[in-house]
């Protein structure tokens, strides 16, 4: 059916649609994530949702994965990650997280042989996607090196036709739990990133690490955090507790000329309530005529 609006104007359609996944935490064969979860099965559930959407004619222009893609840097886990997402047939953009091993991440996913932080720049039509490396080798917290931010500043000096999306693993937002507060992006790096993106064409920052879908701002720039495909942090756990649930999600990012819409897509086996086809939608619309 043709999408309708109450005032008769054409429904807005996005210029680009991105799937934003994070914190897949794929383990070595035979090892369960946190001794409990099958992270591969969790990723497969998310990828199956995307495959079904594409098969049903829904648009998908790229997949962005914002770090902690493996739990220990196992080369086989990176191979399985690629096997899960690259058959979607769209560009896949990878960011490294604190559980990834940078040198192996570079070899397996970027085809590089170095082990220093890399500023990645991708272009999808007029949209520029800049990927930062916020990891500190051997540590859990996030940090953005001064030279790395200087590279970002140089890149952002020239605007992109459709603006820029910045991707990093450690979310530049206050963490939702006590344990994550210890492993957060360091405040100096958070403030430095805010200065680097202010007054530029950056429209959105995508991040992960918190295992919880979140939204906020860094200065005036919106931030969207994707939940983990495998696990969900409970921000309402008992005071002083770190509590998680076996519940996955990812974000759908729709880029319009004047705005960007981020929707959370749970992947937790919830039952379908209704599924209206075109005729069913038309009956609902006809029952609610615009005044």
C-alpha cells in the first residue's frame, strides 16, 4: 500500500537505513558468554530479523557494529561474526571495543596489520560515517588519545553533503549501572569529544558498551546507544547491584534529510500481537477519517 498522512502530503521516506548492533561478545567455541549465554545464537536471532526484513522488501543500506564484537579476541569468533552479518549484502562497518583485541580485530575485520588506533571513514551516499577507537589495550575503560581526536578534527573540517555520524564503543553518556561507571569513557575524553564535534556537521553519535538502549546528548549532538544482542543491563536493579537479563536488541537508524530517527528493535522472542496486511491497514485508516 501507499503510506498515507492525514493532511494528504506524501509520507517521508529515509535516505538511508542503518542497522546498529553492538556488544555481540562472541566467545571461543564451546565457551558460553558469562558462563550462561550462547552469544552466537543471540547474534543469529538479530541477523535473522534483518534477513527477514530485507526479504520482505524493507530497506537496509548498511550494518554498523559498535564494539565488543568478541569476548576475548578469538580469530574464529571474528570469522563467525562476518559469516553472520556480511551475507546481508550491505556494507558492514566495524568498531573495536574493550573486549576485542585490536591487532586481531584489524587483521580479521579491517585487513590491516597494525595495532594502533585507526580512524575509519566510510561514505554512504552523502553521509559520512567516522569510526573512532576508544579502547585502552588491556583495560576496560574508554579513552580517546589526543592524536586520534586531532585526526577527527582534521576530518570534520570539511563537511559532508549529508552530514556525519560518529561511531565509537564507549558511550559518551553517564553509565546506567555502578559496575559500568568504573569502565566508562574517561571524563576527559568525553569532554574532548564534545569539543571536537561541536560546530561541525556531526548529526549523531552511535555507541555501545552499556548493554542497554539509551539516548542522550553530548553537548548539542544526539547520542544513541545500542543494546547488546545478547544481554541487557537492568538500570533499576537494587542499589549497588549489577543485574542483567538474557535479552537482546539492536537499533534501527533511519536517516532523513532533516532528522535522524533511532528505533529500538528487541530480539527476545516476544509473541506477535497483530500483523496487518495492506487491506487491514486500509480498514483501520478508513475507520478513522481525517476531519
